């Protein structure tokens, strides 16, 4: 019953555009051009970062630095939904790797800062996995929480 209620609430949030919570430094949103962010000039990069953080990165130079430092690995993430990622994984003979994060738990941010930015980790993920990353408030992330955590969200489960 709780899982059904949680699912219904997430669906309503998604309809209202609130699926992943308010954007910010630790809850960044992908924007159309972040996939090509490595190939753009500094001014455009700052603009994209401001859009991804809902303007939070523009508050100060420290905010900009933090937003860059904890930026999710958009360049590793697939653009596809679950079924598309599954099909691509079958075609390329790769595992689908799903990372669900709670933006309020610092260990999740450490993954973005240290692990996903490591060149060897990046290379390994690109070569062997179809990578998906969601926040726990995103309805797509909620599916994994319901299935693997049996609708009992626990801080011990993250990252």
C-alpha cells in the first residue's frame, strides 16, 4: 500500500515538474548542451552551469567552483530511458549500471566529485556499461528504491 501511495505521489510531482526537487549545486539538472560541455568556451560553460543549478552557481565564485566540483557525470550518462538502455546493453553486450543518489548525503556527492571524474573509472564505465544516474526524488530513481529497498528509503542505502 505504501509503495502504491509513494508511486502515485511521485507521478503527481513529475506532472508538476517537481520530480527531482529544486535544482541547485548538489542537485544539478542536465541541460541540452551539457553533453558537449568539454568542447565549449568558458562563458558558455558558466551559462550551462547556471542553467543546470537553477542559478545557484552564479551567487559567488565559490558557488561556481562547488557546482563544477560536484557536477554529475553527464558525459557518462545515457540519454535513453530504461528500455532503450536495456536494448543498447544487449546490442553492445554491456551491463546497465544504475546509480541512485540522495543529494542530501555527502557520500553521494563524493561519487560525483572523486569517483566519476577519475579518468580510469570514466574509461571503464564508457567501455563496459550503459550508465544511468538519478536522484532519489526523480520518479525514475523511485522505481529502483521501490524494487530494491522495498519502498523503505534509508540513508544507509546511499550511495
